[in-house]
C-alpha cells in the first residue's frame, strides 16, 4: 500500500513529462480513486516534475530490511 511521503519509482515511461521508467519521486498527496501526487526532484532537492499517478504506475522503494517479526 502506497502512503504519504513514500519514496516510489516509476514503472512506465511518461515521455510527455520527460520521465522514464525507474525515476524516483516522493508521494506528496493522496488523491481520490487510487491516485497519488508524486514530486520528482534532482539530487539538490530542486523539483523538476509533479504529476498525478496511479498505483499501477509506481513501485514503493524500501531503504531498510523488513523486520523478521512483522
């Protein structure tokens, strides 16, 4: 399940926004009907794209291992 402030990666190219599969963004708003506003920023933190996406277009990224007790 995708949550607010999750780090996500694109699963599809979005050529009209100059985004390609694998680019990393942050969920900044939860929208209705399985929608998420995602902001894409460069390494300096400057945003270069923000757009609504559906969960099937995104993969949540994890930076820590799963807890074995979960």
